[in-house]
């Protein structure tokens, strides 16, 4: 069984089409059991057709139905995601939009990382990047502060995903993007109770706000929580992969880039884009799908009281070029009123409606 995605070219800007071609090129060369494989693609005058392997389960929907996962399942999923990221980072590829919505599950429980619309393959001369890409709930502090960042921003997002799988909500959430910026950069994480010390340490390592001391390669592969389950795909990786220690010269250059960057100013691009979107939304009603369900009680508790639901339209996704729609998780609500608001993802490959995706048995 394969998945066919038909992407209309009509109405797409030249920039969007170039981004789509870049996404296809990155996916074409990826060969890893935990990354959705692109089998073929073709282009006509009217559309682009992409053929990928088919994985029927969507991690976010499963999490939405179950509320949270037991620690052993979290361990299994974490190990597979670590394996996928190690492969990407070995080839100097940043995913830049790690979140449950971009993770699929096959029938045998194999995790499949997908959606490379924001991915970037860095040249050997590029140590860090500054373009703002991703979904705010999973953005690292350095990205939120608009400082140079590298593969360690992906690892922060991995920590957010693992936390969410265990607890049912992301580690940071707020009423608006304006509050979220402050929370991610300043507020301490409320660590879940009733889990193993290894899992707590794993989360603490990944969700360290300072990227210089964040859990990274190669130590991440050897972490007690996942070391017995991570499968490293051996392949001729790119020269100077992110998974290898930096040379002294590279380390000095990276430190210099961070020092010269400074912190974001009051002219933050993230907040500026958010304000622009708020102004537009005040002029035009917001249409969204509202799903209400009652999840089972969670066994993993966080030492905090529930907050109110997100209602501020300024809670938005961010890129430096445009603000795409996004998936937003609502914090815990009173029993029988657990809610989530869904806005489609940003990548062209993931924006295709169900009616434009065809599954074929071959």
C-alpha cells in the first residue's frame, strides 16, 4: 500500500513551489526505518504528485484518544525518534518542526517521522541558522529568542514530545503567543511524578533551556532510558555530522555566533507577526473544528493546577516569512470537557485534504 498526494500548483507562489521541491529533494535521499520514505514524484503543468509509503496511524490522534501513554510505550517511541533524529543529524539535516502531528505509526508499531516542509540541509560551512521555523509550543528557547540555533533545537522539541506523550499536554502552554514566549524562556518545567528516575533525567536533559548543556549527541544515544532500544542505522554519513563533537575551532566559532547575536529585541519578528495576525483575525471570523471528548484519567500527574483554555487568537505558529496555521493543544479542562482546536499544518505536503490523498495497494 502506498500513499499518493496530489498537490495543485495553481494558486501557489513561486516561493512555495521552490520550498516544495526542496522538501521533495530532502525526502528523496532519506533511507531510515523511522522516516517516511518517498518512493517517487512527478510533476505536470497543473500539479505535483508525491508517492510515499503508507502508515495508517497518526500519533497525535492516538494520543488524543488515549489521553497519555504508559512509560514503556513512551520509551519505545522515544528510542525510535532518537534513531530517526540521529540519522538526520548525521546527514546535517534539521527537521525544525518536530511535534506529534508529524509522527505516524505503522501497523507493527514502527514510528515514522514525516513532514519535511521546514527541514533544512546545512552545508559544511554552516554551523547555525537563524530563520524562524516551527510550531511555537515546541520551539526551543534559543529559537523563541531569535538567537542562532542548530540541531539541539530539534532535541528540545523531542523533549516536548516525550513529555506530552507521558502527561497528555506539552510542557509549556499559555493563552497567547505573547505569554508563551515568556513561559518557554523563563518558566521552569513541572516534572511529571510517578515515573522512573531514568525518564525524569531524560526529560531534564532534553528540556534544558541552555543549548550548551542540553543533552545531545553522542551522550543521548547512551542515556539509560533508551540506550537498550535505540537502533543506529550505519551509513556513510556526511562529513562533519552534527552527531560528532565539534573541533575547537568550530566550537569557538559557534560561541562567537551566539555572543554576537544577543537576545531578541522589542522588534521580535515572532511577536510582530503575531500582532499582525491578531489584527487580521479581528477583521475576519476564525473558523475551526472543535473536538470534545473525555480522555481516561492520567496516571502520570504534573504538580500544577489546570489553566483555562487557549482562546486568544494571537496564539500562532511562526516562520520569518509567513505565519502558517498550526495544531494547538489546549491545557487540561474540567472532566468531560477536554478540548483541542485543530488548524492544518504548514507544509504543502501535509496541507493536502483527505480527498486529495489516495492509498493504493500494489
